[in-house]
C-alpha cells in the first residue's frame, strides 16, 4: 500500500490496529485527542497517593488470546503476574467463609466433581443449567435463560458475569455471557488463569506498544482531536482536526477507534450503543499483608475484587452506577472497612483515592448489544474499531484488541483488492 492509514484514537483498539498495519509495512499516523495514549486502560501519577496507579484494575484471563498475542508482539508478557494454576480465592463477608475455586487444566470440568475445588455448598448437578447459557439465542437476557439465584449463582456466576459484562447479570446479554463462558470456564483452567499487569497498565500494555510503533516509524500525534470528517459517496475525503485539515489521497484510509459517544458525533447515522455502566475503583496506599493473594473475590459486600500490588491494595466495583453520587470520603471509609476485614488490617483509613469511570463500558444488555456495528462501513477507505463494535465479546481489553486487528485486516484487504 502506498497511502497512509490515519487511526483516530490511541486506546487499545487504535494501538492494536496501528501495530498490525505497521508490521505489514504500511504508513500509519495515530491521532489521539488527549495528552496520553491508553484511553480507558492507562496508568497515571496520582498526587494524593504519591504513586502511579491505573485508572482501574484490569484483569486478563489466559484465554484472552488476542491480548496475549498483542503483549507478545510488544515483548511485554513479562510484566504480567501469571500464576501457574487457575485459582480464585473468595471471601464471603456475610458468613465469613473463605474458599479457593480451583479449575483443572483441561476442558473436562473435573473441578465440578471435586468438593475441594468447586464452590462450597454446591453439587456437581448444580452446574448443568449453565450449559443453557452456551446455546442462548441472541436477544435473550441472562435472567431469561438461567435462574439468577441460589448458591452457585451467588458464589460463581454472579461475580464472573458482573466482572466480565459490567452489568447486573440478569439484565446482561445471554449471547455475550455465552461468549465469556465459552472462552473461559468451558475452555478449562488453561484459559482461566488470572493475569494482572504487575507493573501497571501503562508499562504493560501502552508504553511498549508506543515504543514499538515509534521503532516502526509510526507517528502518534497527541492532543490532536478529530473534529469532523468529510464523506463522499464511497469514501472519506478529508479529516478536520480544528486548526488543521487533512485531505485524503485516493489510497489513504481511516480507522475510527474512539468510544461510541465520540463516533456518533463524527459519522452520520451511525447506530451504536447509547447506554453505559460505571466502574468504581478505590486505591489504598498500604503494604499488603504477607500472603495476600494478587486477587481476591469478595461476596456480600460493596467490594467485589481486591487486587494487591506492591505498596497498594486496590478495589474494583463493577456496575457501580449506584455509587457515583456517594460522597467520596464515605465511600472510601466503607470500602476500606471491608478490605481491612478481608486482609486482616487495622480499621484506620490509609491514604486513599477513588476513581469513578462513569462510562466505563457500554451497557451489555441484549438491546445495546444489537446496536453494535461491524468494522466495515459503506465507505471503502473507512473502518470502525473499539470495544463497542460488534466483536461478539463484552467491552474488554480482548474485545478492543480483536476489533483493532479486524479493522486493520479489513483496510489492508480492501487496499489489496483495489490494487493500490
Ligand atoms: C475502570 C475500568 C476497568 C476495566 N476493567 C477491565 C478488565 O478488568 N478487563 C478487561 O478486559 N477490560 C476492562 N475494562 C475495559 C477496557 O478498558 C476497555 O474495553 C478498553 O480499554 C477499550 O479500548 P478502546 O480502544 O476500544 O477504547 P478507549 O480506551 O476508550 O480508546 C478510545 C481513544 O479515543 C480517543 N478519542 C476519543 N475521541 C477522539 C477524537 N475525536 N479524536 C481523537 N481521539 C479521540 C480517546 O481519548 C481514547 O484514547 C475496564 C474499563 C474501565 C474503564
């Protein structure tokens, strides 16, 4: 290809598209509105805590093959905590009970038949109805397909789907839940190891990608917000960055990798998700106690997951919309009292920070899922990417990276087909 591919947005979707295209020797320019790359997946220095934190704790699973390929391509797998086994410690704040869910490696779910591995209080037969989710038709919600009650639901299905879909599971799309279960639980323990960016999201997923792009001659223009696009019948003709307009040559192309609320302002009559769910994170500057696991699931509290990093304990609360208006200090105190009780630490509140991402992900309902467009558009030099496009997955790192790869392939294929 002799033209330039302009990628709008330097989140994971934009970066993965840029990496793929640059690896094929294509000329790429990335345009990012803000002063930093990474979008919803980034690290920054927090002055209150006096340390670098992530905008939100992010969990990958070992079955996220596109994300792992991306990390291999940028030589950043070494920044992950990758445990040898797929094990998830849980604490139930209501009963005080603690257990560890231990998946076996292969696809055959032996763990379900072993009371030391499965969820306490459940029987092997309780797991059978989960198979219904695997074949759920699109348009159905999780609540329409399985009974959202009982011990297995409360102790496994709810925490898993809440984290993966970022929505109260009964409202969630059964099709998206099915994709999550197919690629994790049903694929066996080798797809379920929890992977955490030990050194932070920036040093793991973003900075090595920027370094690789720079070595490949890709320009990343920060604080360069796309304001408008000019469309002709078959192609995008020009990009307007406010003070600067770029008229596209015949063989130039564009990948738009911005969130849906930005994309709908730029593309006429684009159908895209319009509803979102929040994620609340709380960060506490404190040395985790010896033996604190990297990740603990918490039930029957406000806290859902506790992540442990050097010098910091951090909490994730998915579908956290109900907490958006709670006073920050009230929230910090109540979250800390749960963390202290789980980790066996003093009640005294350590230095804290609350980060609330209001539009963390699109609302993974069947109706919103149906609004997700594919990568291809009616304009031959223009493709869409982003975790909200129709990847078949919920809004995740894996979905964002797959969407970027797919848009890059589409633009390359079209260019090859048109003989440019
Ligand atoms: C708190 C939180 C926790 C999460 N936890 C997990 C998790 O545990 N596991 C997981 O897999 N996923 C998780 N996610 C989801 C994951 O972060 C996202 O799916 C992923 O980062 C989305 O990447 P993206 O490139 O599609 O979009 P974005 O990251 O939103 O990137 C879009 C980029 O486009 C830029 N942009 C917007 N408008 C313009 C414009 N006009 N011109 C130029 N640039 C523009 C934006 O500034 C942004 O940098 C979480 C998200 C949040 C917020």
